[in-house]
C-alpha cells in the first residue's frame, strides 16, 4: 500500500512510507559514519579533547528529530553528535568544531560536548549531566508565552535521573502545561555503573508522579520511536502539555573515545547481543529489506617516586586502614576508581560499603556526606570535576560550613570534598574551571591546593583527620606528575606555606599547577641572572601570611600566580595580603597572573593563552626586575 507521508514544515516531503524510512536510514548511517570518523581522528591523535560516541543509539535521535520541525527546539548532551546531525547540522561544521576551528558551530569555543546551532533550533549540547533540563523547559515556556506552536525536546541520559533539577522542571512544566518532551536515552550505564544501581523505583514512575504523559519505547527501532514521539509532539503543539519518553538503547563503545574497554561493568557477550541482534540500522534495514550499508566501528583499544594520583590513593588507603570511619562517596569511585583512575584498587581492599558508587546526584550525595560526618563517619566526597561544585553549593556553604559554628560547637563535620581544577585538557568551559576561590571565601571551610605528590599525600591525610570540612583541589593535569613520596605515615599541617625554591630577586607566589609553572619560569630566569624564589601557600584557607610577607620583604618584588580567574580571585587576596604586610619593602607593585576573564575555550590555541605559562611568567618577571 502506498501512503503519502510528510515531514512537518521545512522538512522533505515523502511520497511513500518506504521513502520516509529510507531517509531515516540514511540519517542513521550518516551518524554512524560520522562517529567512525571521529574515532579515527581521535585515535590518530588529530582531535583534541574528549568525544562521547553516539553509535548504537542512532534510532533515538533520528526517530525523535524526524517528528520535529526545523524551528522546534532541542537540547542535547555530552553524547550529542547524533542529536545535532539529526536536527540538521552539517558534518563539515561539526568536524570543524570538534577540531577547535573558527569555522565550527561555536567557532571552536565549545568542542564536541557543546555544539549549538540556532538555525536548526539546537540550543546546545551540554557537558553537565542534566544541565540543559531547565534550558529546554525555558524554551518551551517562550514558545507558549509567544503564542507559537513550537515544541522543545530535551535529550538526556538515564544518569540525569539523579539530578534534582529534572524533578523541579517537570513539576513546572506540568503545572504550566509547557510544550516540552523529556527524552530519556536509557543506554543502561551512567559511565561505568549500571542504572539499576543508581535508580530507585522505575524511570517512568518519576514522570507520572508529576502527572506527565509518559511512555517507553524500544530505542533501537526508529519507526517505533518516531511513532510515539509524533503523537507526543502533536499533543504538545496543541496545548496538551509536557511528556516524558523512555527510550531503551545501548552505546557501542566506551564511555568516551579512547576510553579503555572496561569489561568489569558490561560483558563482551552483552555487547555482542546488542550489536548483532538489536542494532538500529540492522533493524530498519531488515524492515526495508535492504543490505546493511555501514561498516562497523572497530574496537576501541587503542629513592621511591609516586605519581600525584598514586600519592592521593596512598593517603586514602592509609587513612581507611587506620580509621574504619573513613569512607568514600562519589560517581564511579568503586570498580572504575574514577575516570582519572585515582581510586583504583580501593574498593577491592575496603569493599563497596566503604567505597560507595552514587547516582549522578552531587547535591544529594554531598548532603549525605554532611549528615554522615555529623553523626560519626568521616566521609570523603568525590566530585569528579571541580565545575560540578556548583551543584553542591547549598550543602557546602549553608550546611557543611555552618554546622559547627551555628550549633555553638555542638556539631562537627569531619568531611573532605575532593575535586579537581585546571584547564589545558581541551575539555571546554564546563570541565576546565578552577573555582577554589569560591570556597576560600566561605568561613567554615578549609581549602587545600597540593602541588606535588609529596604534598598531596601529607595534606590529604591531615584533611581527613580534620574535625571540620576541608575542600581538597587536585589539578587534573598533575595526576601523572611524579615525585618523591615517603612510605611513612606523615602529615602536613594546613596553613603552612612551603618555599619550593629559594631565591633573592623576585618572589613567585604560586598555587597548585602554577607551582610547576613558576618553577619552570625560575629556571628560565636563572639563565638571565635573575634569582626567583617560589613560595607555595598550599592552603588558601587557613593562609600562612607570614611566609608570604617574609619572602616579599626579602626579594622586594612579587608575582602572584593562580589558575583561577584573576578578577576577584585568589591572586587578588594574596596580592592584598602582601601589599598590606610588605608595602614599605616593595620596589614594584605586586603583579597578579591568573586565568583570563573568559570561559575557558575549547580550541587548543585559544585555551593555551588563557592561563599563565612558563614563558608569560618569565616575561612578566623580567619586566618587573627591570630587564624586560
Ligand atoms: C553534573 C555532572 N556530574 C558528573 C559528570 C561526569 N559525567 C559525564 S557523563 C557521565 C555519565 C552520564 O550518564 P548518562 O546520563 O546515562 O549518559 P550517557 O553517558 O550514558 O549517555 C558522568 C557521570 C558530569 N558531566 N556532570
Ligand atoms: Mg547512560
């Protein structure tokens, strides 16, 4: 039977059902081939940053976007190439973006995880899990408010079910009858953790609780996805309100390209079944009775010194052995040992009762950490990227930091938050920030910034033994840095600066990763006859003002370096302390060097100029010493 099908407004018209599904087939193959190219570029080290491949999930993006008009909105995720292409983006500009080029969709400033394309209604991919649920809901609000019949689709992985903001916006969307469809791509894994371990109750139950129209569908069957989404879109366009769609699907490769195959969380057998029996392209080709056109992705394999990561792990292991109250909460901290592998091996020794994998619920598990600390445990809460501390702010600032003082000293909160800072991984602005100044600003929190493996071990052990909250920032670029670390049970007091190199002509006060930069600059300066002293405060609070001021008085010239933003940041505070304490001994104003006041760009050449380097510090120091 021949039926006339049409893609709503601005899309191609299809004379027959077969034509429509051939078009969908091509769209899926296009996405698959695109991802294969990404994989190839990446494995040949031609692509910066990280990419999360969509291979295996094509039927969801294509099934959904084929039910949308070009002017409808979508928001996407870190695994977003398929969404962008299905909504109408072109591969050339996508590749340009992935390579950090001016010709890319975001002029190279966003990269793989942040592609946005206003021309096709794509409000943007987002590297924060659950980060775009508000944006999609807001777009639906605009559509309704302006009297248009546009709808918004919010794509997210089942990992985002752990984020409270999803429930806040679903409540609003239902109360206000907004034309938004929440599409949950359930590929069963939150990185390396099965969703059954992170999801209480049912997925759909979370939407029906708010009265949303809710459905689930085989996400490998593009026709089934398209049919149900078309119904939900029609309903939303005509004022029927929001809906929630669970699409069961599977990702074929590692969590991101280049990720080693981690067999402990899913078996080769499971992968094989999905790839051979449930492949979305195969499913449709069988229905169309055409041969499968795509080639399949290849397998993605691509005195005692310790690394910084090993030193952190050793500190944790020693403290966990010493004190059974010490436990770890966080995303993928157990078998995976975190994406940076910092915690590898701990769950094997201490068990999953003490090394606890959590849902992607930073606010939730940080809050649990605060309560557990108040009632007798000593939790170490792991926030994978420092950028995600934004999600924990109330728990840290209003709860953890206040409990001791506001209870008249009754409560103690012996909790450590470990997280990362630092740019230069081509990870773009939501995975590159150094936000330690925020916590340094809050009385009740101590803030630690280790710069060597030795300091990392000694400071972390002290932090875990502290009776109140400590935030411990690790620069992710330093995890592989090697240095001497004693096997002994040593600790380093918080609030004690360290002179990392003695000098006479200029003081470089530097924190975290900037200590290594300052030491490199000091070697360059030495060749110019300038003797630089490098002072590392090690903690921004408590702050060892005396060591800083004494060094400034000795050398009379100071540069303060920190990877956080220069404006209103740590450098401002340190410079003020030195100016107040050593004013009459200074021969020049204190110079500050930090990250430029821009979101950290994805594009490698742009990213490279946003943070101080050995060369820029060298130039600044020469100038300050009158040799520039
Ligand atoms: C708020 C936040 N927490 C943690 C992460 C680190 N992270 C990136 S992807 C990911 C897993 C996401 O799982 P899911 O939502 O199911 O998407 P999938 O990768 O399976 O497509 C995690 C934990 C993040 N990007 N954002
Ligand atoms: Mg998932």
